[in-house]
C-alpha cells in the first residue's frame, strides 16, 4: 500500500462526494459562490493531507467533517457577511410590482431591525432564521450552549417583532 493517496485514488475515493459536499456547503453558507469555494477548499485541504488519508477508513465522513469545519471557521471569522445574507432576503421578492414594493419595504425594515440587534443576537438570528442552521450547528459556529442560543434567539425575535409592529 502506498504511503500516500495518489491522484487516481483521490479521484476514485473523494470526487464522488462532490454533490453531497456542495449541498451541505450551500446549506451552511447560504449561496452558490461560497458553497463552491468551500467545496474547493475542502478538496485542496484533503489533497494537501494526502499522506494522512491512507489511514482514513470512512472517506465520506472524513470529507464531510473537513467541509463542516472549514464552513464553520468561515462563518466564525465574520467573512460570511451578515449584511449580504439579509440583503438576499430582499432579493426573494419578484412577484407583482405593487406587492414587491411593499414586501421590499418590509424586508428592508426587517433587515434594518436585525442590524440594530446586539451582535450575538444578530448572528444567532441570522444563522437560525436566514440560514436555517440547527441549534447544534449554531453551537459549533458560536461556541455557545444550546440554552443560551435559544434565549438569545427568543429575545432577538421578540425585539424585532415589537419594533416591526411599531413601524406598521
């Protein structure tokens, strides 16, 4: 057995997971470009560690772990822009013009209200309500315990809801 994974072995063992990795990255990162970047980074990291891959028994699980860690690092670093995520909410409105304007105003208001939240509340609300991450995934991203996440999320939602009612 070789002491490192060759290009052929790498292609056979890791490339078949591309679609699964992309879907997970898209769910975590929230957009196509960042998902593609994360999958590419995953493959680069796997290739750079090819000497160690010989001992990996479950290459699929290992690939997924590498991808999740890279995504969580990216989210934790703040490079995944919360502002961009909130703006994507506005981009979802493409129906009738009159209703579009109304919805756009509401989305912009919601975005502004979310931006005014304290940082932890803003991050947690974005990860849970915009990116649809589970509480376990949010724990990994933020380092907070589930109970703290739930409390912060509840406070954030209540504050946004109350402020939103005042503007209507």
